[in-house]
């Protein structure tokens, strides 16, 4: 069954959240810019679009009481934040996740926010380490990667005692294969087939070693 609860944090004009809503999920989008929220409402009716500052995010007082399975922050959102608010924003995002929820955050290099600093901020906000990639299409993360996709669970997960360099369970593609809206790309075949065809109770890994069960379940009609 579809219907995962997803927050599009820093949703802009709603392309990511609108696509996920069209795929059958319950989407809330938040952006500080009223003009972008107005555009999202016009172009992507269905999700709940809200004007709000992520540093002050408190959706229960806005009538959104249920925590989220997944929080997505694409489009370099983290690099647009005032440096003094980064940890606060990450803490507010974490507080809106379910106990087994995941934040998926992507941004590029050269934007005055070093990856190491982001990872430190995420740790300070009490996100657990998990999986790092260098693109939305699953390229492994390296020291010279020009893009970071970080999956961060709310709580620490138990790592398997097996080889930490080997993947276990499903890959990130099977769990959260999202379009790279940061570069203005339209939904590609991988994303389309994932959300339209994948039946999943997914596991992803901490550095390819920790098994995590996600809340997504999708109807299946063909292979991914």
C-alpha cells in the first residue's frame, strides 16, 4: 500500500513533493518563501504546502500531528541556511521523524558548507550515521565527490558483525531513489520505476553494513 508520510523540507516550487504525492504518498512541503509556496500550490495541488522557517519548524502546531517516515531536503537547501541555524534546522527535522524514520539530505560542494562540517552538525543534532553517496543515482561517496547525499536515521541502528565494506539488504536506490532536483532534472526512469513498481519493506545500511527497516511499501507489477 502506498501512503508514506513525507516531508519535503525546503520544498521550493514543489517539484519533488508534487511528484511523490502523485505517486501516492502523503506529502507536506515547507519553504520560507511565500512565492514558492504559492507556485507549489498552483502547480502541484494535493500536498499540504506551508510557509515556514525550518529553524523554527513545529508542524504539530500547524495541524500536522503525525511524524514523518522520510524527510527529504534536496536542491542544496542546507547551503542556503544561515550557518548559525544549521544545527537547529537539523534538530528540528530530526524531531519530526518517526522513531525509525530517515532524513535524506543532498547538496553540492563549493557552497561554503564543507561535508565534514555538515556531518559534524548532523551528529550534534543527534542524527545517527548511516549511508553516504555522491549522487542521487547511487555513486559511492569519496573524499573528492562534488555532491553529497546523506541518509541519516533518527536513532542509532545496530551494525551487522559482517564485513563493513560489503552491502547488506536493499540498496539506497531501492529505498529512496530520488531525482536530483538540485540540477533541475525531471523524474528519470529509475525514480519513475521505483515509485510506480517497487514493492518494498526496505533495508539500507550504515556504511553498507547496518540493516534498517523502512516504512515504505509499494505496489509491485514489474521488476525495478
